[in-house]
C-alpha cells in the first residue's frame, strides 16, 4: 500500500514534465517553421525585387556608360636626354649644336674633355649659367669635373655612362638617350623629332650593329690594349700589350656605329646592371680597341630582355671613307641634298661653321644665326627668348621625312626579326 502511494506520488510530476516538454518542442517547431517560412518568403520576394532592381540598375548604368565613356588616355609627347661632347677647340661648335638641339622638354649634359683648356670649360659653364632660358628651365647640365677621353679606348664609353648616370639622377622624365659630338648636327627640329617618336614603342633602341666582325676580329677583338686615359691626366693614344686573347665563349661580340638612340629602360639596365652582364662586358671592353663601336651593341644583343627591341640603324647620315670604313668623311655643302634625301635625324661630321650648317639652319630648321631652333615652345621677343608652352609641338616637313625612314626601319625589324644577328 505504501509502495502504491509512493508510485502515485511520482506519476503527477512526471506527467507534468512530459506535457511541458511536448509544449516546448511544439513551440520550437512552430517558431522555426514560421521563421523558415518568413525567411523563404523574404528570400523569394527580396530576390525577385533585387533582380528587378538590378536589371533596372544595370540598364541604367549601361546607358550612362555608353553616353559618358571617357576617351582613352593619350601618352604625353616623348622627351630626350642628350649628351653633347667635345674636346680642345670645340667650344663654339658645341655651343652651336646645343642651341640648335634645345627644347625645354628635354634634358642635356654637355662635356668638354680634359684635353680642352680650362678657359674653354669655364666659358662653357658661364654661358650655360647665364643663359636666361637655360637658367629658367634648369635642364642643361655641364660635367664640370672633366673626363679624359680617348676615342679608341674605353674612356669614351665611361664618359657616356657618366652622362647617362647624370641624366637619371637629374630627371627620370625622359624616354630616349642620344649621344652626339660637337661635329654632329641635326637635320630635323626637335618638334619634328618629338612628333615622329610620339607614335613609337618607347622600348625601341636604334643602334647600328652586326655580329659579322670580319677584319675587326683579328685587328680589334684579339689584341689587348691599354688606354692611358684610365690612369693619366695627360691625353695619349692607346698602346698594345701581349699576349693576344682568344674570342670569348661566354657571350657573342657585336660591332657597329658609336652613335645611337637608346631607350631609358636599356640605359637604366646599363647603369644598374642587375644581372651583371653590363658590368662584366665593361671590364672585358676595357682592353678592347674602339670600345664605343662594340660595348653597347654587345650588351644589348646578349640580353634577351632587350635584344628584340633593337632597330638596326643609328639615325645618322654618315659618308664613310673608302673601305674598311673606319673614318667618316667630312661633309660639306655639296652633300646637302643627299643628307635631306636620307631622311635621317642627324649628320656627321662637319667642320666648325661650315657653310653646309648655315644651309641646314635656313632650309631645314628655320633657325637664325646664334638663335634657338624655333618650335611650339617659343615665346617672347625676339623669338624664343622665353619659354611659352613646352607641350606645344609644331612639326614641319622634317617630321614627314624622318617618319618615313623610322616606320620603314621598325617595320623591317618586326617582319624580318633579324635583330642581333
């Protein structure tokens, strides 16, 4: 009886607990179901609404994009970095070339080597400092600590690399490097040059080159020379030492013109030499006869990153002597028609104040005696006495002549793919 009473005691709490559990489960299920239904409904309706809105928004955006699509950004006109170099007696010629080449968008390094009298170098520095246009723009830089340069030795290449380093330090806002001497002269205005190069790939390098050394293999590649300009303060010619050396197997030699138009990218590679090839070849060419006619050519043609960028021309008109074509003939007024017909940008070499230069000034450049070559940048009275709008480019007939040549060279380079052979 006591046992029966005890069981009855537990039945009621158990029943109540079961009932409460059932209620909670049912409530949870209903709440979840309701929540799920709401979620589903919300998903369906919001999806439908968002699809409608997205369709409308997409349609609206497409109409806006079609009506307000911005035009493609055009690259700014190219800029050039120049080295104009000279030696004893070249002050006036160098000054004339500099003023003929001048444009406020470009950068210029001028150098009279250590063979020049101190008076000439001081006079050049004074003219650069006191010229109102040069001082206003600040883009003409003189190498005041002159280098000793021997044309047939490595010191000329060292001087060129020195100028490249200065240009990179002063401004990286230039696209091509051009090396000229005081005996060179332009056949087109800077506006013509800028206009022609505006449509070109800025990685292109115009460098006359060939791997067919011919007689140069025995006369230049195998002999060992020493350039006293590397260690002496007085200029003297290179001299030969023994023994001779064999042809290299680690790289292939190339030769060509010492005058070139190099991309800034390749110039940076030569200065920084991040894979060490430019540095290795610079040491090799230290004992090479006529280094300027081989160093840059061999570097660019042995660097896979740059060998495909080479256009086989130096953009110069040069009338060579009889074979083996070691020395350019001095040009005169009788060569003017051939110069113009060549379509090139520069010519060499000229005597100081040769009448041919006056004819080029008058017929090709529109330049008055002692003045800058006129361009879109010129302002003030007299003309070009101050800088107006440097970005204004006024190309003339020279642009058409040069463009025909350059386009033909670039097309031939792409079609034949015979760079560095």
